[in-house]
């Protein structure tokens, strides 16, 4: 079975599911600062670029959910760079397809990649919000 991994926020641990920070379709207009070339239209590429700009201040929230193909990356984010205990979700790629959740491979498909070493895959659907609990195969506690 093939997995993606996500360091979970407390809200996701409490609910046992992946929760986007914003509701709605995964498409946005560009937000400053922008890099050339860019499109003024609301689209998925702008949403991915904005998603990567997230600075913790909720200025660039999207309806996508960050994951990684590498478990160590998820552990790093789950523990806030190994400063506290955290949780990692193992997400079944087969179940994502079953529930019509799409994957956007940032490194492969985006013209602007903020952190290529994260091997980020953004999950999204056409609704936004919480994703079905069934896509999570297991949740592992990471202790530091």
C-alpha cells in the first residue's frame, strides 16, 4: 500500500481527520508577493503557490491539506522541528481515490516550489473542509 504522511494539528488529532484551514474549492487568485509568470485568474496553480506562502499568520490559507511522500518530513512538522511530541497520519493513496480526493505533486507540477525538500503533495477535493476519516490508515504518536 502506498502512503502519504502528514504532521497533524491538534484539531485534526482531536477529530481523527484531515482538516483544511479554509473551506471551498482549491483555486485562488494570486496574492502578493507574486513571481513571474502568473495568471490573474482564480486557479489551482495560484492556490498551490499561495499555500506554500503560508507563514503561520493565516494570511495565505487554502482548502488544500499538505502531506509528504516522506515520513521524516511529516515527523518534523508534527513535532515543530523536534521540540514537542506530535502525531503523524498515514494516509492511504488508494482510499484518496475512492473518496474523490485529488493529489497535487508540488515539486513535479508547480512552477514555483518553496521547499522542494519537503516532497509536498497537497490534497484537495471540490468541496473543501474536513476529509473522510477513512482515508487515514493509522495515526502514530511521535515522542521527542
